[in-house]
């Protein structure tokens, strides 16, 4: 399986007057290289460039325009960019890296004191250029040029249409890396240490479910331990949590129908090929494949028990040949689905590969679960492979989206990415794949948590929104703020205040058949009349069709 390392829609377009920012790409390449490569190239996929260099620059500016159209700032964001020869072997490559040129704290407009901000966001919040010059530095791999020694001849695809074929589309990689530079990354080192002993803004949204604290509340040693706490590190932001159900799909699971001695439910890993599993699922008897050679259950040679496989779910052991070849052999024998059992300890693994001729569902189970199934095959095993819509893929039991925390620690990747079990695949996962293009998915919600946006409509297409506006003034405030909203046509509305963990602080009740502009004042007190502490809160306005949320800041 080819894994491409990135070094470190539910897109709701906020294309309203005055919200866009300007992101300027600064060409740092020398003559005849990178963005200045004069090699002739035919226009492709909406990219009109006629040289390799021009097409590269067009992709960068296209990505910059996407982020610029979503993130508001009156200060131009300058990105110094270049193509250099980075690591690339026959099986893996560093595609690119980007990050902030500088970080600042305690500037005018900072919402969280004593906390480092990426410079582009700090400039936005302060409405001034706090550090004149470039804001983001980005370097991309010029070795992906079709040479045989680099990913077997793979090259960059410079179109905007997602039709990269066997090449690597540059656009989502640039969007990904710009995301790091704009704020989707932590400054905490592998040893858990903070920059000059102060937290960074991203860090304040990292939660360790085992320690039940966010990273800014932990010691350096506790953060280092958390960084490898696989599956138990999550994003604690309000907006990401609100948007996760509209972005992430359900989790595939194996449900045991018989025998009763097997666990009722087993976890499954997904394959990047084959048919998708839905909530109805596939039900059948499980039969172990036999290819008659070596490890007879690895399905790497033609099956000799095709008659037993036909009409059933094939169980195959992971082995030396490609997952796609195993699945195709079972499909050709008449299997209705494939389960591939891991051959090493650990969870059910994701199955990479691509073969459009595989049209049946393909999943994986852990080695231990595979052994349990095999032990019961003599008496017959019947299962259903189905999607659990209530268990979001890539989120914890409370709907908080998981962050990438592999063990051992991976420099440049750990924590500053969404975790790989997320489905559909997310832009800010650590590994690129051909399912990504120009969708910024949950990254926009994360940027809303970080402060780039005041609100982000939840799960409703623009044409169906009936809440025209939600705002408050002043913001930050002390001790009183006025929450203003506009609704059309007449709707029942509910207005409430929540804390950063989603806990209800103050409810203003439901108002029936509201239309037009309304205002409500909040005095910084909860439902008991007790004054709340300084910090970030969220005003949430709900109608039968949608929910709109705005970040409000109480400073005492």
C-alpha cells in the first residue's frame, strides 16, 4: 500500500460581501526551476498554464483563492512558496510542508491571553500587520516529475478537476499545507514542551480522553504521553463537534448472527476499493478461502474451494500479495463480500489499493477477531457487515473528532492532523489519497473554533437557510452584550448560550413565529443567575430547519 506522507464539502461557502481575504503567493524559485520551470505543458483540468511552472503557480493561487474566499481578513496573507527536491523513494514521498513564519501572543484583539497564535490569524484578529513580511512558508517536492525512482514514475497532476488518475493531484496537497500555515498545527514538540513555556491556540483544543484534560492543562510529560495515546486524543472545539455529524459517515461493523459464542459486534477496517457498505449491509455465511499453496488461506493463488466460496462471505488472511488481488480472486469465485484478517497484532487495518473491477464490499478484522471467527467455522458462522450510522467514523463516543496520535510518535504528522479512521477522508489527515480535491470539510469548522470565523451554519445548504444573520455587540464584552438576529420567513426560534464543552449556560427559551430583526441581551449570568467566568462562549440560534452559532467572548 502506497502511503504518501504530508510533512507538516460540507463546505459552507461564506461568500458574503467583505468576508474574503487576499492570499498572495510569493514565488521564491530561481530561474528555470519550480514555478519558473519553462517545460511546455498542455492546459489540463481547468488549468490554462502552458508551462509546468505556470501550471504550478496557477494551482497555488487557485488554492489560495479557495481559502481566501472562506476566511475573512483585512490583512493580506503572504505565502512564500518554492519547489525543491524533497525525499522521494519508490514507495513513499514527502509531498510538501508549510507553517507559519512567526507566531505572536498577547496582541491587541487576542481572544486568549498568554497564548501563541499563527501570524495570519493574529493579523486578522488585530486588524493590523503585526509582523510585516511573509506569513507562511511552503516547500513542495519537485522530484514528483515522472522519474522512475520517485513513486515508480508518479508525477504531479496540475488540473483543478480531480481527474489525476495514477498521479497525485497538487491542489488538495496545497490546500492541506496552507491549512497548517493558517493555524491547523501545534507548536508543542515531541517531548511535550511548549514554545517558551506558553501554550499555542491549537493546543487549547487538543483533549486527551484518558487524562480528561486539554493539552494546555497538562504537564510536558503528560502531553508527550498523550501524543501517542492512539484513538484517545480529540479536537475539543464547539464548531467541529457541531459539524461532525454532517461530514463524517457511520462506522462499518460486523454483527454476529451465529454462533452465540462469538462477540455480538466486531470492529472493521475499510478498504479504499470495492463497494461501500450501507446500513442494510450484507448477510451471509463465512467461508475461509483455500488456494492450496503455502499459507493456503492468504488467497494469493487461484482458489481451489471456489464452490464453497460462491454465494458466501470469503475470509482471507493478510499475506504477501495485494489486497485487491485477494478480493478479486474471491469475487471471481462468487463471494458476496470479503473479510481480510490481519496477520499481526493490533486493530483492524485500513486496506489500500485501487481496482475498479472489485465491486463487492471488502473489509478487514483484527488478528484476534479473525482467529475467533476461524475457530468457529466448523459449526458455521453467519454475520452481517453493515454500517452503524450512530458511530461516526473518526470520532469518539461523544462525537469529538479524533486527532492523529500514532505510537511511535511521527514528527511532522502527530497531533497536527485528523486521525486516519475518519470517513469520508478529510483534507487534514496525514496521508493524501485520490478521494480528496477542493473540499476543505471539517477544517473550516476547526478554523471557526480557532477564531477565523464568528459562526458557521450547520448542515443546511445556502438556499434553505432562513436565519439571515446572528451577531452580538460589543464582542468581547463586559458585563453586557446584545445578541441580534434576523429571521425570514416567520419561524419558531430558540436562543441559548453554551460553554466551550457544549454545556448549556443560559437558555432564553423558545419564541414562536419570529420574523425580522430581534435583539436579546445577555448579562454574563447562567440560568441560576450566577455570573460566569471570563472566557469563550457560544450563542446558538435554532429553528426547525437549521442552527447558527456565534462565538462570543466575556472579558472581566
